[in-house]
C-alpha cells in the first residue's frame, strides 16, 4: 500500500539525513491526513484507509502544485526555488503509476475519439471520454494539449 511505502521512505530519508525528501514526505503525509479529516475519516494507528486511487489523486495534486510553484518561481527569476520544487515533484512521482509516453497518449486519445464528432467547444465532453483511460498515467497538461490539437 502507498501509505506504508511513504512511511518506509520517510524513515529511510531521515536515516540518510536527506532533509528534502523527508520534508517532502512529511508534507505529503500531512496532506493525506488533512484529506482524511476533511472527509470525516478516523485514523487507524497513524494512517487512514484511503484507496490507492484516492492516494494517487492526492499525490498527483501535490505534484501539480509543485510544478505550478516551480513555473511561478521561474517567472519571478528565482531558479533555485524552482529547482527545489521540481526536485520535490520528482520525489513524489515515485508514488504514481508509471507515466506513459506522449505517443501512447496520442494513440489513446485518437482511439477514444474514433467515430465522435467533437469541435473545439466540446473539449469537456471529449475529456470525459479520455480521462478514464489516462487518469494517473499521464500528465493532465499533456492530455489537455494533445486533446486541444485534435479538436482544432
């Protein structure tokens, strides 16, 4: 289970004195705990019983936050902070399923849209068809970019 892997990796990071990884994993654990509290879940020991899909959604959200923050730091001419955010995102990627290539994303999108007549205004409808097959397997920005290309 993902939470056990996070706990184990946190202990390893602390033993290795890898404070970037330790801090990143602590923030992830806090986010998971906050999500559980918000949903009224009770902790069993120090963990909550989320499904792996829900945990991956939380991790994906944290990765997106890090990438967005890195982009903002780049715009603000703070490359050292942008690099830190990208390193944290890389640490979190370990808890996501293996990401598929851009070419594979294109093939899945094309297969999902076969026989459909969508225009640019139907982006949301097309996204509903595509996301069940790609959720967690590819970056949302990549999916959006390719889908917009196909619809235009």
